[in-house]
C-alpha cells in the first residue's frame, strides 16, 4: 500500500511541470484541418492562414471530445454534445461554444501556454 501511494505523491512533489511551461509546434507541421495536442488537451484548427486553438474538454461537463474527420465535427462521448470544426456549439446539452486557448506565433512556431 505504501508503494501505491508513494508514486503519485512523489510525482506530485518532485516532478510537477512548471505552470508556465510552453508547448511549441513549428508552423510548417500544422496542416489545414484539426491537429490534436494531447499534452495540453487542445485541438488546433487551421484553415489557410487562420489558426485557432480550442480546449479539448466539452463545455458541458468536461469530457474529452473526439473529432470525427468524416463528419467535420467534435462529439462528446459522454453526453453527445456536438461542435463544428471551428468550435461552435451545434447540439447540447452543452450551452456554449468550445473554450479558446490563447497562443502566440513567434519565430515560425506556434506557442501554447
């Protein structure tokens, strides 16, 4: 039992990430459409030169969304809220669009964080 508790406590105390860590991705690696960034629970939406970054959590109860490329929409696996490829709510129970994440572009890289 001590070993079961030691790992998560040790990880929390000694291996926490700095809250100000930034994730970056070269712009040339971001293709038109959706790119999922697992580390930050985010989706990058790119259409030509327009880029938006969305939180991958449903705005209803926080479940991680799935993106369906063939349908071009996000669907929540928990309660089936649906969102367009650019984050607009299509169907509830979610009451609002996806949350946007701030980012910056510097030196031909997209920075999230």
